[in-house]
């Protein structure tokens, strides 16, 4: 891995997994080095902001990822 890593902006479309909580179906915009990191970064962002009770990847279902233009 190079010292200078390029991050791109992605939109992660996801929804909450079935459970005993309010449902969420939407998207989170995150910066990531590649698509492999997008879902986990989106879940961390949701856990940090609106859904602190759902920090686990298993609490969410990935719908799709799109690369946003700079």
C-alpha cells in the first residue's frame, strides 16, 4: 500500500435487517479507498450518528454501491 492512498466518494444504499427496531431504507455517502471498504464505513457512520444501537454489519443489508463523481 502506498503512503498516499486515493479515497473516492461512494454512495452506499442499504436497509436495516429485520429486527425489533424502526426500519431504515436509504443511503450513506462515504469516502473510501475502494468498494470493499464502503459498506463497513457506511455502517460505522450510521452507528456514529443516527443508529448508535446498531454498530454491527449484521444489522444492515447492503443493497448496492455507486461511485459518485467528484
